[in-house]
């Protein structure tokens, strides 16, 4: 099991050890990787802004440090530097866990960025699989970015609808929203807010028994295609739905879409709704909503300015 913990300058020796082990086993590059020139002092200085270390539960309950990254805030962008994993635990999800935690800590930033070497296509592929898109760079580096996710509290149905309505203000034809969350989490309630924000016709209700519904616009805007993917076997079945409107002309919201609907579009908004811990005010079933835009379309697009 991988545990991620935040660290500061005091962790410089451990982080340096991981960085050297991770980068020294990569192919020889010209010019050499900057990471190989790091010292304990330079890593400590970088960690003044924060970092993360991943540890495995070892034998006898002793944790073993196996991965690390440095958090480097630059204005409205959170850069991820020196992302490294020990060679013997690569492909075990350690890097993914580190990136997920870094994204969770990026709520006050507009986007998250990283540099990858052009000569290492697998590295670039890893970042693209995690929602980062190439935006430029100077040889031999490729700069990749993704919008920073936001997390909002939704203590009741009204606030859930308000969040959906606020997101709708940024949606345009061809946009895809992928909704996930357990049964009764509020996915349809969120979609009702999207429908209200788009100004569509008809009551937005769960499409479970019909799989999909199309709600035309009342104001000349895009229609809303509301899909329930719970009983679909995969993206092929989703792509074959007999809709009376083109997805390129509509805003599509897919409930239960995680793991299925992402293949419909490289640019999308992934929304996960979770039950939060009840607060001291006595809320019995509050929700927490994570809104994570993916793709170049969403770079520089503001997310709802709600308290979250």
C-alpha cells in the first residue's frame, strides 16, 4: 500500500536519494538531465515550497520511501519538479499516487504544469494519460499542462444544482461532462443544474430506463444530451447510442461515465461526487464535488467561483 505525505526541507536527503536513483537509470541524454546535478542543498531549497514523498508499507510495518516530487508554485501555476520513483517499483502506481495527491493540493492554482524530455516518449505518454496536454516548450523539453481541479462542498440539493448551473455557464457545443459517484450521490441533481443553466426544455430526470434523453434548448443554445451509462458495456455501446442530435452540437452529460465515457472526447470535465463527513452543524449527508477539467479546451477557462 502506498502512503503519500507532505514534506519540507528536512526531507532533502530522502528526496535526493530517490531522485538520483530514478534519473540515473534512464537512458543517457544530451544534455544530461538537470536532476542529476541536484545536491542536498538544492533539493532542500526547492522543498521550501513543499514536496511529496511516497512510501510503501514494508516488512514489520516499516515504511520505505519509494517516490517523490517537488512542488514549485509559479504565480497561478503549480509546477511539478523532480518527479521520481525507485526503478524497482515502477509500474506499481506510485507515480500516479503522487500526481493525484499533487492535483488535490492544486486547488488555489489555475493549472498544473510539468516538463518532459522529448527523447522519453513513455514519460510524455504518462503525463497525457493523467490529463496533461502539450502546450509548447523549448527543445529538448516539452511543456505539458492541465487545469487544476476544484473541490466544492454541496450540503444540500440546492447547492448541488447551483454548482451544475454555474458550470453550465462555461459549457459550449461539443463539451462532455463525465459524472461519477455512488447511487444517490446527486448526479442527476447536478445535471438538473446544468440543464437549468443551459436553458433546456423538459424536466431533467434519471434516464436509467431509457439510457439517454435529449433536451432541446429554449433559447437557441446547445441541447443537453443526458446519458446513463450504468447498463452500458463500454465506450463502443455509448458511441452507438441512437441519438437524434449530434454530440458535436450538444452538451453531453454522462452519469456513471467513469471508465467508459472518457473515450468520447480528449477534452472533458470529470465530476466526482462523494459523501463527505458530517460536519459539526449537524449535516447528515453532505456532499463533496470534485470538478476536474481535462484537455486543452479547458486551459484558461475559469471554473465556478463558489466557496469550496
